[in-house]
C-alpha cells in the first residue's frame, strides 16, 4: 500500500446564517488564484456546527459582529471536536469582545485566536489568512498526515487496560484513534502504547504516546507520539 501526504487547505467560515458566511468567502476569493495549492471554502451556520464541522480544517473564520452568550458555547463546541487550529473572529469592537469572552472561556480554548475589527477586514483579512495558511502548510510539512486506517490496540499504561481501535490520520507527531463506541475510562494526559497491526508496509509497531484530546462523545482521541518512526 502506498501512503502519500497531501495538503489541501480548507477554510471554514461560521456565521449566524449562511449568507453571513458566504460574504466572508467572497472577500477571500482572490486567494484562490494565488499559489496556495487547492483552497477549499466550507460555509457553515452556527446551528449546524457540531454535526457538520470537520476538525481537519486549516482555518476557521467566525463572522460574529456582536457578542452573545451563544458564542461562548460555539468556541467550546469547536474545541470539543478536537480542532486545535487557528481561529479568526470578525467583530465590531475587538477590545470589548476579547474582555468578555476571556471571562467565559478557559484560556486553553482561546489559543491561536485572532480578533479582527470588521471595519478593517477588507484590507487586513486576506493578508492575515495568507499568513496563517502559510504557517499551517509549514506545520503540515513538519508533521505530514497520511491517509491511513489500520486496526490497532491501545494499551493504557496506568490501568493496564487494552482497547481495540482503529488508527487514522497518522503523522510523525501523532494520530487520531477511533473506537467502536464511547470509552469513558480515557483521561487527557494519560500515557498509552499503540500497537499497529502488521501489513506489507508497516511491520508490527509499538508506539508510545500521550492522549492530548478526547472528543465530546468519547469515540475519538488524539495521541501525541513520544518515540514514533513512521514512514
């Protein structure tokens, strides 16, 4: 089996309505003609975020002119999917918005957040998006992800329990682990060992790692490798 990494940047735009999201997409249309590879836009409205969002997105742009308590829940929903990438928030009053959200959202969920005034989005947004996508492309080259689904087992070091799973989205830095159903015994920060089944490309491997995120429904976890030699 041949496994080749490919980087196709995807920008997800979020707004209270699909019209609001499509307006942002239109402002960034010029980036399509630049040397950014294949650039994909996905417009989502906030009510459909949990069911339709793909955590492999390169960048999330939130068109949120006015603060509301629902926006705090939106941030928590985004991070609960396992998405750890950059977020741009387009708002009318950045200073007030940042002070308000900082009181309601844990600091760890605000990492990689850039707040931009809507009054300046026409001339600042394209350049900001260009820089963030370049950073994501650089991270991808350092930790290229491979389109791989392999049966594996995950051994919890502390409890000595072993769970059947599938390993997907493998990079040199880590992998996504999928279980058949929720696994309530999992805890962020736990040390684990993943044993990947043998095939023609990978001899049996045991990879030491650490759980760095758990999806809200406890079916997926992200594992950071400590000793991986993939590829």
